[in-house]
C-alpha cells in the first residue's frame, strides 16, 4: 500500500485548483446561455398569446353568442397588455445581455492554466524518473504556488467579482462607459471592476489579456479618463507608430510617458483632470516622477488646445497642480537639460500621435465638435446631447465641474456625474458584430468612431 | 433793420441746411442707422436754422453770421457730408465689404451694450469718433478686417456718452465717473477698456500690431495716453474681468488672454512685465462700470470655441454661422498664430472674414 505522500497530495491539489479555474472560466462565459433560457420562455409566452388570439378569431368567425362576445371583448385588452409586458421584458433582457460582456480572454486563461498544468506534470514526471530530487520538487511546487498560481487565482477571483458587479450594474455603469471610451479609441480592451492594485498582490500592472481592471475605488465617472493610459499601453503593444517614440530597449518609465502622451492626446483635458487632480502625487519621487509625467501631459495638451474652453480647463488644472507641487517643496522639472529632453519628447509624441487615423486627437476643434453640446446640457444651457461620445461627455463633465464657483461642493459634483451618466443614455446592447465575435469592435469602421474620425483622417 | 443783402445770405444758409436735411431724409441707403440718429440730425439742423432766423431779427450782424457759420454750421455740414460720403462709399464695390462688416460689428455691439442708439459710419484719414453726430469714422482706404477692432474703440466714446444706468435712462454713469476722476485722458482709456471688454485679446493685439509705434511707446499726447499706459490698462482690464468672472473656467480664459497680451507687449517694448498700480485701479473701475451698466452679453466670452471658424477663414470656405465679434476674434486669432504670412494670405483671410460678416452678400456671391 503506497504511503501518504504530502508532496503528491499538494501537487494533485494544485492540479485540481487550476482545473477549477479553467472550469469556472467556461462557466462564466456561459452566463449568456442562461439569458438564452429566458429568451426561449419569452418566445413561448408570445407564441401562446398568438394562439389565444387565433382561437378568439376562429370562435368569432364561427359562432354567434352575444354573451361570450362580451367576454371576449374584455379579454382582448388583457391580451394586449400582456403583449406589451412581454415586449418590455424583451427590451430589459437585451439590455441585460448588452451589459454582460463576453470574456474575450477565455483562451488566455486556458493557456495560463494549461501552462501551469504542464509544469505540474513535468515536476511529477521528473520526480518519477529521478531527474528531480524531492527537495528540488518541493522548491518547484513552492515556486508554482507562490508565483503563477497565486497570481492566476487573485486575478480570476477579482475578475469574477468584477463581472458580477458589471452584470448587475452595481458599478454605476462605469465599466460600460469605460468600454465605450476604449471602443472610441479602438483599443481592443474591456473594463471590469477590481480590488485596488496594492491589495491584489502587486498585480498593479496586470491586465488580464484584453481586460483592464478598474481598481476600486475608481468606479466613478471622474476616473474613467484614467483608462487612456491603459489604451496607450495597448497602442504601444500593437502599433508600429509607437516604435519611433519608444526607441530601442525602452523601459517601463519610457513606456509610461508614451502612454501618458497618448492618453492626453486621445482624451484631451479630461485626462489631465483625472490624472493630475485625482491620482498623481506632487512631491513623490519615481522614475519618471509624477512631476515629469505631469509635465509631458500638460505639454501635449498645450500643443493641442489653442484657446477656448479646453485651454481654460488645462490652465486651471496646471495652476492647481503647480500650486500643489510648490507647496510640497518640489522643483517642477528644474534641470534645464531634462526639461529640453521632455520638450523634445512632447514635440515628437504629438507629431507621431497625429498620424493615428482611427480617431482624431481631442484638440480644441474636437472639443467644439464633441463636448460643446454635452457641456451645454450639463450646465443647463440647452437640452439634450443624445449621441454624445464618451470622450465628449467626460470632457464636458470635467469642464462643468471645473466651472463650479465652489469646486469642492460634493453634492453638486455628484449631480454633474449623475447627469453625465444620464446623458450617456440607457444601457446599451452590443453591436451586432460584437455579439457574434464576443470582442469589442476595432478599427475605424465602427459606427460611433466613424462619425467624428473620418473627416480628419490622414492629417 | 436787416438789409436785403444780409437777409439773402442768411436765407441762403437756411436753404442749404434745409437741402442737407432733405438729402439725408431722402437717403434711403442710410445703412442700418436707427431712427434716433436721424432724429438727432434733424434736431441739429433745426437748431442751426433757428439760430439763423434769430440773426434776421437783430440787424446786419455780419460778425455773428461769420461766427455762426464757422463754429456751428460748418461742423454740421461737414458731418452731413461725411454721412453722405459714407453712404456713397458703401455702394462702391471696393468699399462695400468693409462698410457692411463695420456696420454689422458696431450694430451688434450697440445692441449688446444697451445704449439704444445706432452709430453713423463714415470715412476719414484716420479712425475717430465725432461726438456731434455720434459718428465713427473709418480710415480711408483701409478695407481689411484687421482695423475693425480700432473702430470698436471709437464706439467706446459713443458708449461713454450714451450708456444709461439700469433703471434710470437719463443717467450717464460713465460720464459722471470720467468727470469725477479729473483725468483728461481717462476717456481714451475707457474706450480701450470697452473695446477689450467686448472683443477680448483681439483689440489689444490689433493695437499692438497696427498702431503702437516702437519708437513712441511712452509718448503721451494732449489727447491720448502713451501706448505703454494704454496697453497695460488693457491687460489690467482683462485681469479685472477675470476677477469678476462668474466661474473659475471663464476666469482662467480671461487670465490666459491677459497673460498672452502682457507677454507680447513686454517682448515688444521691454519696459515692464506687469501693469502699473494706476492702470490696475483705473481698469478695475472702468470694468466695474461696464459690469454694472452694460448688458451681460457685451462681455467677451473666452470659452467660446472658434476653431471651426478659424479653419473656415483660413481655407476661405463659408464659415459656420457666427456673430460679428466671433468673426473678428477668430480672424485676429488666425493672424497671431500666423505672424509671418505674406500680404496676399492676409488679404485672403480678411476677405473671408468680411464675407462672414456680410451673410447676405456672401449668399449673393454664392448665387
């Protein structure tokens, strides 16, 4: 009888856990099939209603009973009412389906699980063949448990929680808004709410394949522009244009600066508002420091915004930031050589980013096109801004917030956020193509980006 | 007893004045001039005729007639002639565009200010305001959009004379302030502040580009303050407008404009970088006068997006429908962003701006 072997128990347990993740991923992806069940029930009800109408029709044609005719006359409005309710349920069902994103990274998760399973197999095989002694096998197990598996489990628990928050709308539709933004930027990403980066085991730079995490508490409309940075990182990975900006062997610092330049270019003043007012810390050293990042962001925005409201927003943010930097006793990029280097980077970044053809940078002209109406709607100057872009809405919301006589009036700030979400319209069903592929639409052919992208392409 | 010879000459003057009145009354092309202006002219003429008729009762007062002719009648005739010249030039193909554009701009600002009185427009060898007939003279032969901000300064003089107080149509708060301050040059500074208040940075930029002389930055004249004092007052007025702005965003927009003008001016003359205390105080008072007494819509909006308009002016396409102030501000914004363009391009953008200021003319051209 074989002896109970703790190493074998642990390896088997690990295999079981990883297999569970794989199964749960598949289950999560099958959330839509439950809605399909509801859809078939709805269809049955509608069919039943049709049958009932047919029976009434047949009876009227064949019979002549005044009392029954009276009864049927009462029944008809009841059936019509039922039909209306079923139709309404259908709309809600479609909206619910629209809010449930499809997991585009199931393949990615399976691949990660398979890699770990293969590693477990290898340890077991090597152990059996004597290629690995037991202490080395324990070390290999520890390594697997502490690194790859731990990260997989943390990410996946976060992701499932986030999916639940999205599906139920408890994230205040911020994920949906972020999706809309990423779609406008043609970034092949989806957003899900998650725990803060520092609680997720140092996974701050993690994006689960095509998912980006909305770290708690960034679940407000004011934080959505922060995802310009994620979109920038995705652009770095996919666009040959980015190579010139990155240079050979670019480190994370350089990549971060390029992503910031992209965020500022793509989102306009709203990016500076979110990043500088809500996140960056004046006076905290780093590589690059937040002061340098802010310098680049403001530099790109100043190159984009001639005058008008967008320039005024940038001025206000810059004034507020520089005040805070001075208060912390930090010099704002004091070294002239470094400043010249960053200035040159801003010029190069703007020149490169202007070659993006799938959307136009959010300069002051684009502000007029996309943000003027939402701003007027948010500040009560005119009616609706239906069909507003997410970029326009975010910039308008930030401008409305910046124009408050008391910029710290929490209640009014909340009102602006609520109004902006209301302007975004009802929860949206995915585009037909997206329904089929389960992936967000990409490229300039999407209907919503095409509206403002085409006239300016190829600048 | 009046001699027939003296009476003949007096009656000749009366007849001429009546002819002037007739000419103005029958002139249907008197632009967009309001009835109030026509009535003012009619009153002026009637007043001079009455003066002449009084002369007929006091014997042969040749000296009195000469005095009346030179001091009282000649300026009225000159003003009438200027009006008719302006009307005739308005019909001339070379001058029509600028006249219609100037009328559009000045009428819009008269309406936005709330003075309730139109302005007469004519030409002269330089821009000026003639108080007697309330007439703004354009500079002959300037037919470009670039000089329009200077006309707004001249309109400022009319506003100083005619701006009433809310609730009291007969009060003249600007005149009272100018009298009280005991500074004979303050009227010019009010006109500068008015033009800056209405046009934003386009006015100081036009002044710096077209009028200020590098060799005469600090030369005041008996009628005008030095360029240095004037420009710093404009900068200070933009800052005062920012201080009184309704929200922080608008304040930031005005501050940005003030900083741009200040930087431009200190680069040009190198005499200072900030407005003197006196300019700050006077600008604050003058802005306050406009804030209290003029309509709110007179104040330049620094947040209004003008990129589409600027782009349309540059390409010569029909711009989006915009008010006269927006067109002039956009034209100057384009010019400042393109300081070294050849005159031909300046002319093309100016022509596009004039078309934008004359929507009917543009429609006619398109037809």
